């Protein structure tokens, strides 16, 4: 969010708290969040930030450090990180943002806050075994046949069964 | 020594100073013009007169052409006059037969865009100086002895360190402290940085060593009430503040280490509106057990906030424009040290200036321990309000998150400015020291002479010189001690001969000069009848006020005589050089 | 002063800290050996154009000091020399100094320069950061002290033209290194610093893009005695840069590069450089990209304020992520987040000046180990104690001042030089006890 955006919203004051940062710190991958000095190197390097005004990884970190738990967990911003790691490469305090955002996603997911877009993608994979079932048209099947490629791509069904068994219904939960 | 009754034989050396002068002034033509001036026997231009090559050139030409006056047209005399004076002395030309023309600060640097006019001005100035040089006279080189005793004013960490260093070096020290005990601000603090020592642990050994040292005489609860004399021979009166008893001491050098005061920021952040709003200094003075207890009701502090730059970095507010240097680091250390015992700790800042050795490390430590750092805008400081029930509410805008924030702390710690002690003006007057914009004393040169002042024989050290931390004050203290010892170890020091002199036959005993002299250098010689004015040369600064004031024209300014000055005016106004007496040069 | 104990001191390093220490010790009547590995004393300060916060001309305030050192009867300057070994203890150290052959007789050479005129070899001038050239026989800068020439034997082709040109027969191309041995009671280490090698940051383009330079190169460009006679131009095409960007915290406050500490001087020297850039080109625009502005010393904050208000230097709180080059123009675009507005910006500049951090000088590790002096984790000489011994090392009788102990500016280096001198003279006066 830019400063202008904030001004447009009602000025509801937040009370800073270190609880959320501690929570993230406890989560695997979130350990280094305290190191951030807010220099902006990450955001200036970020591919996503250069594409959209609303994603500023540095600012997101500061919100976590200030304890804006509700705002961050219900936001889709932590999910926009592409995990390209350029920020981690360059961060002079050695903050692993991608890891941290992943940790935040874990917490968010546990509380049921997964952006619809991500959720639907995951649901699709769990159902079809892969993302492109709807796009696998007859024309493509014919092309594959002509090229001598296997046309039966349902081997992913097995994989999905295994995933569901292991992670979603009994079995070892992560 | 040259005989000043001889015909003047003047050598002129015009300096290019690289491009500093030559980039604007046509130095070659200036040197050429000088060749035709009366009494000039040799004239040249040279790349860098101050370099070894330039200095060797002067010496060679003095010998070759039997010069008895030297004019160097270069930078400001404040830069290299001592250098060139030494050079001419090495070839037996009295240093007062040397004159320096400022073609840099007074010509090339201020008339950069007008090279033609600048060159004309340069020629004028050289012509004037040559005319003056012909009238210059030999002056004797005088020295005064330096008493092997230093007075240290202020017994804080800097004063203690200076005293010890000088005493260990084998000189006597008189240490004057206005408080009833030694140790200054450091003694009051339980908390220091970057290491974990308390103020007492640091200052204790110093105080003990100072008390034990037989060369150090301590005057507690005392101030300097009178300061007279001159370098090497200061006459000091020390007055005990309770008994009013006065002690007179003669000393050779002085170190002023009067420290600082922690600003009480009344009017900032509701300071004084709640006992739970304190300064960092006040926090650091509390015993550790008390640090996290609310002053208002004795309940434990669970939430604390530090606010930086209180009363510092305020452009336009005299005495509060400077950065107080130590606070960002002190705050980070205090926040880190206290974090484990509170639920939340915030630091509200503008910049984080943890610049020193080990400082960035405990800044990181504070963050690691979950101290929350929040930056507020320069133009919108946090708003602190104290409710009727004593609740403190702080509201501010966190610039980096773009969020409006609000906090209700148990304790607010204001990192307030380091300012001069309230008797700073008095101290400045006593020792003839000037003060800079930050209110602390002006060093002789902010970069290359940070510990000496324009008052010869008086040094400054520690926070008296500028806001700094205790470790830096200790370094200053040892440095100032080195300067003092440098004067005392030689046993004597040269004084300027460019002083005023009363021609007693002309003196009408009116006392005008005595009152006019800003340095109190003139006294009446009571042994004469009637008493005539007499200049104490070691105290005279050569300012010329007495000579101007004297209604009988009885005072002569050596090296700036009426004749020497008027000849410059004539030389300026008459552009065609007229040889004296009408004959040819 | 004790009978058999030497009452002289050794100062290693002829920069401003070492010079200050030497003068303070000498003024007390003790003898000082001032050893400097470069052909001249003066250190980094001799390369700087103007100094903060006063904008004093650096060489102008330094040369009187060089002069004073040179003519001081108690100081023996040993340039183009290095300390070989030190044995003994406080009060009596036995020092061996290797005097590198300069192939010019110091006592005879007057610095006239006839030899350099004849020398056919031109090499990159390290004093000018390899921007300009010097001859194989050279003085590093006009006010070099001592003002004698030195032959760079590595690049000398032994043609002998300089030998013929010298009217004083001062040149001897067969000179050998010599060793000097002496005893001193105290030693002061004042070996200064070097700048971080910023080729370590490929994302900033230094070494690849013609118009990305670093602060010391900038210093030499704006210096009237420098390779462009003080004209601030782009080295690629000679154009005057209108828009200049300064990038901070490069090789400093960087945990990943092993330099986690603050370099202390870069904020201030960049503000000074920014102001100088605008003095050189009043139509210009200057931007400084930073994480914190550390203007902490006497007069520093006021200088920062003046840079903003009077000169209009623009400050953006945000570390620069990358520098990109426009092939046609040679201009550069930086990507930065203005953290105060959360805007990601691409800003074009004609010239980029990177402000490198400060690190220990070349050879510091070797020297410290050879002398048995303890170093801190950062590689600097470890001071004994912050409060009780800030200029003392862990080795009695050996002191440290200036940047050898850690990054610092000129005023702090000078104070430390005097402080170390005080400590050294106590040792000398007490004969080492």
C-alpha cells in the first residue's frame, strides 16, 4: 500500500505488538524476520513489486514486525512472492524474505486464509492431478499422437491418490 | 639578521597553487609586473610555493640575489605563514621581513568568474605588499617560559583522564571540579555502552587513581573565579563555592573539560506532564532495580517507548540544531538490555545513527530481541498525551509500514540532546573561548586542531568540545594532555612579536588604552612619574585597538606601523610605481 | 628518561593520524621514526579534494603539517619503507625497517622533475586511481614529502634517460633495498585503511559501465590537481554529467559480504561529494540513496541540512538494487524503492558514484601477525579497552590510532593520534614501566 492509499482509508490506529513477529519467528523459515532494517533493497529488486503497486515486500515485513496479524494473514500479499530469491541474494542483513513469506503462508493457511486463486489452483491439482486437464483438447491429443508422444496423461491420478492419502486423510500430517 | 637600515632587496614569489590561483589569475604576468616594482630585485612564479621545491627556491634565491625581504603571493597567511617564516629564517632573514599576499582566498577563489579583474586585483595586492615590505623591520624573537603545571577544569571522565596522563608523564596538575564529587555524568549512569560496564565501574578506577596520584591536587566544590596571565604563565584564582576561600595558583597550560548537560525537554512530548516520561539520562541514572518501575506508582514497566532526537536536529532552533551523537547507540543498548524484562519495547526514530565500533551490533541485538523500531516523519513527530488518570497515549505515523499507530506505554524514555552546561557562557568568557553554533567550544581548527583553541595554552576535551560518547571523550582527553605536555616539555614557547608598544615620551597617562584593550594587556607603569602605559607583550594579540584609541598617537603597532600601512594605500592609489625620492630604483 | 632505554618512538603510517602522533611526540623532545610504505607521507588525505563539514581544501590543510614533519629536527621520515620485524618489549623494541630502493638518492634529489620529462614510460597513476598517467620515475603528488622522485622499477625499462637528464646525478638504477635497525621505546600503529573492492557487487555495474565510478575516483576528478584538472566529466565520453546519483552502504553494513559494521564516514563524504558536484555544476541534480544518514559529528548535521536546503541535494531513503546502462547514451538507470513513499522508482543519471565502505588496509593481517598484535574480528587492530585504553593495543608499549583501529573521519583520527602520542610519551618518559 502506498501512503496515499493509507490516507484514503479511515485512520484506524494499530497498537504495535511483537507477538506476531515472534509467531513467525517460531515458524520454520521465519527465523530471520527480526533482522530487517527496512532499507528497501528487497523491494527494489523484486520482480513482482515492479509489476504491481500494491506489493512491497519490505512494507509487508514491517507490518509483521508491528504485529498487524489480522491484516497480513487475511491479505493475499504474502502469496504474491514468486520465490525467485533475488531479495535474499541481495539483502545486506541476510533476511530470507521468501522463507519468511512461506512461513506466513503456513500460518495463514492453518487459519483458513488462502487466497481464492491459490486455493482453486490447489483444488484443481488435487482433483485432476494436474492443472491443464481442461486445456487438454482433442487437437492436442492428436498432435501428441502424430509426434509419437504418450497421449494418456492420467498417470498423475496415482500421484494425487498418494498425496491425498499421505497428507489429507490420515497418514502423516506435516 | 639583516640590517634593516640597508637598502631593501625584495624577492617576489607568485604561487600558481596548481590551478587554485593560476586557474583564474594570470600569475605569470603578476610576477612580471612585480619585477619592475621599486626595490624588487627578483620575481618569479612557481607551481606550489609551499612544497619542498618552492621552499628550496626561496632559500636559493635569497642567497643568490642577497635578498633581505621576501614576498610570497599565494594562499592565506593562515595557511602557510609559519612555513614561509621558518624558511626565510633558515637563510638568515628575520621572519618579520617576510610578507604574504593572499591571492587565493582573497582573489582567485572569490572572483572565479572574472579572471581579468582578478588579475588586476592580484597585481594591486602584490604592489601594495612590495611597498610594505620595503618598510618592514626586524623584530626580535621572544620566548616566555612555560610552567610545568596544568589546570584541568572539570573532573568528569575527560578531566580525570587528562589529569592522570599529565601526572604520569611527570607534570603537576590542579584539577578543579564544581561539584562535590568527581566523575561528572558518567559517574551518575548505571548503564553505558558498548560494553556492559556501569558508570561506576568505569569511573571508579579513574577517580581512585587521580586521588592517589601525588602530582594531582584536587579542588572539589570549586570554580575558577579569576583567570589572568598568558600562555605558560597563567594566574588563576580558584574559589571554593561553600567557604568562598580563594586559592591562587600559577600554571602553564589549561585543559577545559567541562562536559555537558542532558537537556530537560520541557515542551516536548509532554515531558513533566507525567512522572513516567523521563529522559534517557534520567533512565541511565537509575539503579538497575529501579529502571523498570513506573515512577508514578511503583508498578512494573511492561511497555516502554524510546523516542529519539528530542531537542536535537532542529534546524533553525539555536543550540538544538546539532546531532547529539551518542543517543542512537545508547538507546539501542538500553533497549536491548531491558527488553527481556518488559512485554514490549519500541524505539521511535528519524535515523538510526549507530555508527561506532560495536554499535551496529547491539542495534542488531535490540532488533533480535524484538525491540520494535518505528520511523516517524521529520515533519510529523509523535504526539504524546497524558490523560487525567495518568495514562500515556502516543500516536504517530510509521512511515515504513504506512500505518497510523497508537501505543499506551508505562514508561516513555526521551533521548534528549546533549547541550552545554548552564554556566558555559561564563566559562567561555573566563578563558576567552568562542563557541560554535552547537553551543560547545570552538576548536582552533575543526579538523586538524580539534583539541586546541585560539587562546594559546588552553585546550578543550570531551563533550565541552562537542556532543560525544564517553570513549571518544577519553581519547580527546589524552589528546589534549599531549598538547599541554608538548608546551610544558619544551619549557618555553615563542610569542608573536607583532605587538603594540607605548612610546613613553608621548604617553599622556590618560588610561584610554588600558580600558580599550580587550585582553587586559596594558597596565600603567607606576614606577614612572607620571605613570605611563606599558604593554605586557605576552598578553598582547596585536589587535591595534589601543593604537587607534590613543589620543596622543603614542602607540606603535610593530609590523603594522602607520608608515607600513600608509605606504600600501599609496601604492594602491598610484598605479605607476614612483621610486622614493624621485630617483631611479 | 632512563639511561639505557631508548627515548624514541616508531610511528608506522604517515597519514594524518600518524603525522599528528609523530608531531606530538616530537614536540616533547623525543625522536620519532615515521615509517611510510608509499613514496610520500600524506596518506589518503592527500588524495581528497575537499573535506567535510567545512569544505576545507584537504591538501591545503595537510601540506603545512607535511612541512612541519619534514623540517622537524626530531622526526626522521622513512618513506618507501616497511617495518620488517619488531622484537622486544615496551621501553625497548628492536625494530628492523626495510627501505625499498627508490633508485634515487634522497639526499641529492631536489624534485626538479628533469628526469620525468625524459622518461618514455607512462603508466596508470595509482594516486589518481589509475585514471591519469604518471611516468615510471615520479612523485606521487606535487607536495610530496620528501620531495624526491622514485623509480617504479617494475615498469622502468632501464633506458637510462633519466640518469642522463639528472644534473645532480641523483639517480642510481642499481640501488638495492637496505635495512635500517634501531631501538624505540614505544610504537604507534597508524596504518590507515583502504576502500572495499566494489567489483564485488556486479549488480551495480562498476567495472562494466563507463559512467559508474566510486567516491575516490570522483574525488580525483573534482580535484584541481587531478587527471582532469578539476573538471567533473564522464570518462567515457567527456560529457559533463548533469544528473548524478550516489549509492550508499556498498561494502558496508553488509552481513553477506563479511563487512557487517558501519563504515562511519561514507554518509558524510557522500554529502560532501554531492555538494561539490553541485558547486561544479550549478545546473546539476544530485540524488543520494541511503539507508540511514549518519551525520553525527560536530557540524555534520548542520552540513547535511545545508546540503538539503541551500544546495538542493535530494535524499531518497532506499538502498539501490541495481544499476542498468543505456547503451546509446551511456546513461544509467537505478532501481530503488523510496521507502518513505513505498514507490519503486527507476531514475536516470548521467553519472553514478558508489560510496565504498572502509576496510583494513592491504597487509594489515601480515603486519599484525608478524608483530603479534591482536586484531578484532573485523581485521582492525584491537584497542585494549573502550574506556581505559582506546588507543592502547593488547601489547604494552604498542598503540593504535586513526583508521587502523576502525573507520573514522579526520577529526577523530587526529584526536586519536594525539591520544596515542600521549600514551607513547608516558612509556618513553618512564622507560617502559
